[in-house]
């Protein structure tokens, strides 16, 4: 399941995540209304308006997290916790940070966008900190299509996933933190497909 990235939050202060005044998980058929009078609009209309552009950077990032979480068995059934800062925790207790990129954007382009990933690598825990924190793995998800006429973010075959060993990311100097696709390809010894992502994450989490 998705787990909050906030550590040390007292259990009594945790807030139940979910749409305001909507019980359970919405289906999209919930109507907008004036008090009890339906307005002819549904929640699905809002989703189409706000989330249907899958090349939008923010929407694509959430989509990439959803895809990775699904591959790892870490996807919750309820709404995404916005406090999670794109961090997932797998059933094996591995913390996964997802970064996404795309050569194509939702706006009009003269040239393909340059894809650069900036990982947030944390230092190794010191001996004085007690027990080590859970393993941390970065997954860099690239929507690899370069043809606007055929790009389809829902086609998992158009995605490539780079999962470099955490030890290699920790060894990078500050100047090397901006990672290009060729550099990631080198660090990861190639990209993996959706169906191989779970194995790659487990391998990267090994000490």
C-alpha cells in the first residue's frame, strides 16, 4: 500500500485520506448538485477536465507512480496520499522514489524536450543513529515515445524504467546529480520493462 512519507507522526493525529463528504472510493458517477438538486455534472466530468491530459508533467508524474506501484504490488485502492511526496513502500518494506520524464509535453513543441532526472539521494545512516532505515530505491520512469501522433502513456510498452543500484547513486558527487538518460542507462546497465520492474527494484535494494 501507499504509506505516508512523514515519519514519527503520532497515530492519534493521522488523518483519514479521502474526498471530503464522499464516503468510500468515488466511481466518477457522483453528481454535482445544489443542495439536493443535481446539476447534470458528475465527478467524472471533473476528472476528464483536470486529469485527461496525460502528457501534463504533474499528471504524468502521478501516472508513473501509479504504474510503478502497480508493478510492485504497492498500489492502494483508495485515493493517493498527496503527503507521500511520490514515495512508495513495497510489501517487502522497500521505500521507492519515482521520478518521471518524457520527450513529449502537452504544449506545442518545436523540438523534443531534454530529459534530465534529479534524484534526492539521502546519506547513509551513521552508526550512531541505531537501526538502519528501510532500503531506498529510485525508479526513473521514461515515457519513451517521440511521435506525438502515436504517443500513449497508457501503453506500458512505451515506458522504460531505470533502476540503478542505490549504492551507485550515493557515490555520485553533487555535480553529477542531474542525470541524463544515457547516464542513467549506464548506471542501471540498461532499462527494464514493466514486467521486469519488481525484480529490478529488489536487486537494487540489496546491500
